C-alpha cells in the first residue's frame, strides 16, 4: 500500500494541532491482533520508520475497540506498562478509531505530546475529521485492490484509454484475447491493434464525437462488432464502454471486451443440434435461461443459472420468473417489449432476486429464437454485483475527498518545481476570481504580486531543498479583477506517483487581519485627530536618534511648539472648532519641515519637530519660519476670524549620547515656558543657565492657580448620564462625575487644560480628593436620589492609586454609611492601570471588598489592552471614544468596537461606549449588543450644586464672587 496519502494527512494534522507525535495505524484485516502496525508516524519534527508494537496495556487498545480516548495529562500513570509512552515522555494523549462506512475498525489516529493537551472538544472534532479522511483512503485502497484482483482474473478483456484514444491499461485477458502484451500497446492508439482496417475511420469519428458533444450511442451500453487479432484474423466481440468524468468533463474511458467467438459458435450449434445446444449451456460460465415468449415459463436453465438464482433445476422448470419473484413485472415487461420489437436486446442491466432474498446486479443479453416450433427467449445473465460495489465505493471515496478538497475554506494548490499549477481546489479558484480550469497548467507566479515574485520563487526553491519540513510565509496575491489580497501559506513537499516531487500549498486569506494590524500599528504611533506622529512615537524616534549617534559630532535639533490663545477658540467656539484648528495647523506645519524630519502632535495644543542632521542655525531658521507661519495664519469659524501665535522652545542635540530623551524633552518644555514668560509668540533657544528659572515659573504658575481654585471653591461638579441600551435596565440611573475649574475672571476651564499640569506637579490627588468628597457630600444630602441610582462614576489619577493615605480616607468615609459603597464606581484609564498595575490591583481589591465598582476608561487605546484586562478586577469597560465616534463610516473602528464588546462579555464585564454623538452610532451599538452609551446624544454634562468644601480659611473676594459667569459648551477630555 502506498503510504504517501497518510503521510500528507499526518503532516496536515501536525500543522493544525502542533503536537510532537502523530501516528496513523492500520488494523489487521478480518481478525483481532495483539499487535498494530503504523502506516505514518511523525516524531519530533520528522517522519520516522513505521513500527509494529504490542497493544496490551496501551491506550490504543481501547481506541481500536471503537472508543475515542482523551487524556489531557498523566497518561503514563494511567498506563504504567506502556514502554513507548515512557520513551517518548508523553504527557497528553488523544486517540480516535478509524471506522469504515460499514462499521469495521480499520485502524486509529493518535496525537501525543510531552505537555498537557488543551481544548478537548476542539481537538476531538479535528482528529475525527482526519479519521474520516483516513477511512476514505483505507476503503479506497481496499476497493482498488479488489478492483485490481477482479480485473486481473476477469474473463473479460479490460482496456482503459485516455481522451486521445491511447491505451493506459491492458489486463491479462486482453493479452490472451488479442495477442498483444501490455507493454506493446500502452501509450499507443487502440485502433492500431484491435480495430480492423475498414472500421478505423468510424472508430476515430466516434471518439471525436464523444469528446466534442459528451454523448454517443456507444457509451454506457454493450455493442457487438468484429475485432482483429494480432495474427490478422477477425472475430466477434461484445464491447461495453464507460466514460470516466472529472469536473463534468470526460477524462478517459473504461472498456470491457468479451470474445464472442465461442458464444457465436454455440449459437450456431443451437440451430443445428439440441444435444450440442444443451452442452453449450452447461459449459457457459454465465447463467443461461430459456423461457417461452408467450407465457414466460422457464424451459431450460444451465448449471450457472441454478448457482446464480439459488433454485434447483426442478424448482425452475415450468415456472415463470414472476412466480419465483426473480424479476419484477416491470423489468420483465421492459425486456419482453424490446424483444418483441427488435428480436434481441443486448447489454441491459437489471436486478435479480435469489431464492434467499439476496438482490444481485446483472448484465444480460437476450434474443428471440424458434425452438421446436415455439418462439423462446434465450438469455445470458452475467453477475456484475461486485463490479457495481467497487464502482460505487470508488465513486463515494472520490466524492468524499473532492467534497473535502473543494469545499474546504482554504486555498489548496499543488505546484511542480517550475511553479506550474497542477491542481487547485474550487474554493481557492473562486477566491481569486477564476475557474479551476483557468488556473491549472499556468504558472503560480502569474497570481503573485509583482514585487513579491522573486522572494516567492526563492521560498519555493527552499521548500524543495528542505523537503522534510513545513515552510510558512505571508505573500500578496493578485485576483482576476486586479485587486490584491494578503495570504498566509504553509507548504510541504509531497511525493507523487513515480517519486515525482510536488509542493502542496495551503493558503489562508488574511487581508482583513493584515489591514487591521496595519491600522492598529498606525493608530499606536499616530495622532487620531491630525494624522501626525504621536508623542509615544516621537519619543521612540528621539531615543533612536540619541542611541544611534556615532560620535562624529553631527548636530540635530528639537522644537517644542505650544499654541498661544488656543483656549480662546476652544472656549468661544467649542471643541469642534479647536479640533479643526489643530488639523489645519498640522497641514500647515508639514509645508515647512523637511521630509526626513519628524513632525508630531505631542498632546493638547502642543507640537514637536525633530530635525535630524540639522545645525542650530538651520534649526533656528526653521523655528522662526514656523512662528511666522502661525502668526500670518488666520483661522475662520462660522462668522468669526481668529489670529493666534505660537511659543517655541528649541533644543540643540549632539550625537555624543550625553543626554537622555527625557532630559531633552524636559529642556524643550522649559524653553517653551521661557518663551511664554518672555511675552509669547517667540522662539527661545535652550541655555542651561535659564532653564531652572523657566521651570520654576511655569510650575509655580500652575501650582498657584490650582491651589487658589481649591482654596476659593472655584471647582465645579458636572454629571453626564450613562444610558442603558437594554430595556430591562433602562430605568436605572448612572452618571459620570466630571470637573470644571472657574478661572479668576469667572470663565470655565475644561479639565484638558489643568489636569495635565496637575498630574505633572503632583496636584492630582488634591483634585481627586475634592471630586470624591463632593460626590459623596452631594449623595449624602440627597437620600432620595440613591433609590433610583445605580452608580456615580468618579475618575482617579495614577498618583491617587499609589497613595495609601487617600485610599484610607475613602475607606473611612465609606464606613460612615451615609452613602452605600455600591453607589460609587471608580474610573481608571487603561494607560494608568497598566503603568501602575500592582498598585491598581491592590487599590481596586480593597474598595471592591467594601462594595464599590470599577470601570476601565478609554479601553482600546493602549497596545496591550486585552493582555492586561484579565488581571484587573474591573466591572465595566469604557470603549475609547476614538473608535466609537466614526464607527458608522470606518470598518476598522467598527471591528475594534465589536471586538472589545465581545471580549468584555466573554470575561463577564459590561461595556460602555463613549462619544455617542448621533442616532446612527446609537443604533449600531444596539446591534452589536453594547450595554451602555455615553455622549452628547445621550445627554450633555450638567452642573450640580454641592456643599462647600473648606480647603482653607481664605474667602473669595466679593468682586470675584459677583462676577458674571459665562458657561460655554463643555466636553470631557483627558
């Protein structure tokens, strides 16, 4: 038996399950054996020689009784006498029997590994599918062997010819019938040997008609004609031709040819001598029966007929086939009608029922003769039951394989060493926009993207040089319509008939995953608003520039740009106007920097330019050009026109490696503050001696403003609703608590302006404490509100998570029992949680024990979101608004929202979508099954009045207290 198929099957199974050991065995035929033989054995990365091993005391013993057995681990302890398990150091085992279509055990498949096996149901499903393939191959081999034996010992000549009329098979009976050996006729036209000269032209025309139209009166029926022997004499034969199809096309023909010389002689003798006629009946290997045409009674039957029907001679004679239930009345009527019309009926198939009830398939020929003055039917019946079974088995095996091959949701290619496509499955052809026959015979290089072809050619060569291993790569293909898809391919060399090496390639379309990967990579390194490089990527490039310095003295420079009067536009016209201004300035700055320079948005209204191989003089010219560019720029929004400026800090960088990226950015930040302190809208070049002053001034400015706001009660609490998208939960109320600061002139300052400074100068704990105390006091004063309230969400900074005193203050206040802890939900941004993971987990565990809830804010913005999620005991995931706000138009954003929502639900967490700004976004979130929504469409933040919290004894002046307050449109920012 050729084991190539089973090696390919094992190789594919190894590729899918990735275990160290995979084997397929074959059970002994027709008997129970104490041993088992492998037909394909993969061990530690390669195929090894097949072995025979004893079944007793092994897990395979139970599998070969028809049972699937799975041991995740500890298999050696379960079977201590199995020496092979010890040698291979096996820990996990899965065995599946290979069962024939009739229920017999043909062998088994086993996968083994030195580590525990996981995903039991998935592995069992996969191995069962491969066991079904192995079963089909075993049965196909068995059917082919039976077919080979039948053909070898057939009384008929068997000839197989291809579509060009060339002989491909020629059995021993054909050699005997026509006098030519198989070697003499193989590969040559059939009409050269058995077709008489005067019939050759008709034979060729008939073959051409079959190929052109797919039909012929010669096919699927038996015909008689005169054939020619090697010695030149002609003799009568009976011919049955069956076409062999593939993909609805005839690819070859099978022909059974019977020498009718003896039969014809017998037929002649029947007319002259009853005695000779009877003897001819007795010596015929086929069943012969004579019935009276008028009433159908059996007059004579030979020994072969008695053996075929199972009746004794005296049971047959004088009875009809209908009385004996040998043939149905429909079949007899069909035959009798044809005989009455034509006088003979050759090569018809029918079913015959034996005495014991067994039904046989038969091929018969009948003729009407006059015997002793009566019209009789003389019929010869040939049992073709076994042949039909073989044909059905072969067809079933081929159909099962073809169904698995063509319908498999992966692209399968087989190519030779010249990259010519030998075969391709229907799914693969359709995926590329072709039909199967449009690809076969053509080079696979034709469907490879032009820029990848040389690399692909080298990969194929490497496969044939290293034929024992599986090779993997990603490549671009070109579809019939010219579009490009990315595919991940696995390739392995296989040996075909005659040890010809071909390459089997399994290809998977990963275009969507590749696009998503590129999008995520881009988003991780670029600012979503302006499309410029973000701060993280900017710092990476700065680090690389510092570390790659070669000490040659080459100069570089860094510009730090902070817009002047940006807050005026944001407060006057809203965040949409501020966003548009930042986008326009990003495009404006691109026109002034070199292609090799890095332009980035560093956060808020701050930009940076990293100028490589640039002297300080050149950098100063660029910085002044950028300042003038902004100064001359006029921003128009609706009916308003604004002029702005920019303060720029410039820091020279050499390649000596003396400074770190943090130090350089700090110096640039300080230089920028120095520019602002000097009057704004100017460039300040870094000098070490003036940095301390600039830093001190900037720090004290923010420290002073925030502390004064706390002391003078100039912070305000806002609530924004979080709305349930479930009808069952729609009556429960949830809010996020937001903070605003009132400046010295009574204007509202959004958190995006002061929170970064509070984080930088360690003031965030004070602000977090104010927010929590305010929320707690507001709830404590309104017990009626608590009845319909689910949560009030309070945002926490990274510094608060690490502050033990702050945690103790929260715990003490919750112990006062004025407000149930379950009404408090703390929100922590994903970035803060990951950067302070251990502190975050401890902080959360303490407060969750008290009954509080936690939400992970801005989820999805980080690189390692899903990896850290399982370590954080959060109850809610807030999907980052940068994905939500454009999910209706951007399929990548939609995919991210869907993915975060599904992962959250799998892990038992509720999901909240931020920045829900219109009805279309809301409806799409409902379709995805997101639990809650928050944004302007659901409700804008509104101010709430809280009891005054005393941070000092200082009172606000009456002048400031009585100033008219102007409230602009507000928005939550980081």
